[in-house]
C-alpha cells in the first residue's frame, strides 16, 4: 500500500482458551479507505473489529492507530476510544436519555464541549442521518433502524479518525437495513475511514475500496470488490460466494 496505514495490524494473534480466533493477522487501512470484512460465521471478523479499539485485548502482535500503539488502559485508552467510533449490532443507546442527550454525552464528557456547541453539532448529525424529528424522544420510541442511525450519529459526534461497524444491520428487520446502509454509503462517499464487518454484499460492492475475506481466523483473500465478487482467487472464497450469491 502506498499510503501509511491509519490503522495497522501486524502479526496479530488472539485466543479464546484453546480456540485460536485471530491467526497472524496483517492488515493496513489507509486514511479515507473503506474496508469491508466478510466471511463465514466464526471466522474472527467481529473479534478483529473489537481488537482495533481494544474491546478485545490481543495475545501477540501490534495494532497502531495513526502510528501510535494501542494503549492498554487508563486515560490514554479512553482517548483512543474517542478517536475510534464503534457501531455495534445492538444499538447500545442509553434508554433513560433522549436521543439528543445520547448524541451529546460523549462530546460533553470526553471532549469537553459546551452544551450549546454539543447540541448544535448533534442536531446537525441527526439531520444528516435522517432522524431530526426524533431528537426529544427516547430510544424505545424509535424503530430499530432509527436507533442504529442515532448510534452512527453518536459515534460521529466524537469526530473519530476511523469508524468501526460490527454487523450493524444484523439485528434489523429487512426494510430497515437499507436506511442504515444508505447512511453508511453516504459516509463512505465523504471519505470517512471505515472498517465494516457485514453480511451485506450489496454494500460491499457499492461502498468498499477493498474487501477482506476471512475464514478460520485468517485473512484468506483481499481485493477490490469488483474483482473479489467476479473472480475470487481462492477456493475458500469461491465456496463462500457460491453459497451466498444467488444470482
């Protein structure tokens, strides 16, 4: 890769007991790049995603963000997590806070923004993800698709250097998936650095600069979407695609 990686994983290994879930992972993501990670269940995709903001500590190897190794604990780790936005399968919104409060909490507490500045920015982000009218409601009053779009706005409110998405649409009803993916495609077009673990192959084709295919804890293949989907180089990727691509 010509550009230095904003996120770089070198020889990363992770075990859960006897299970070797990440095996010598080497991956570099450039600033502004959208990398979609796909593969069968249990291939290590979510663990990879969670390791990048140290929700999962690794056993060996190194992970750097903007050239700096991930801190292990304390205030440095909190600062790192502020720079790495994370959107999960479950929306993880605070049920007792309004949508606006959910989005302003991080900027106020971690970034030290004033209430007025945080709220103005939050309203702009809620507009960007299409849920302006929901600002004063509580999460339980929103659909799953709306809640996930709020979760994206909340992550963006921290001005992250990179956004991680771990199966962001897997808990959604089919009709809500598109509204979340549309927001993500829009982010990709605006050069947000994104690492997306997903089963949504249409999104991978539309938005990814690169597809990373994982199986059995390893990166088996990586390529531009068009090449990966039309001419996968490995038998493992060919088998995977033949099962999930019906056309």
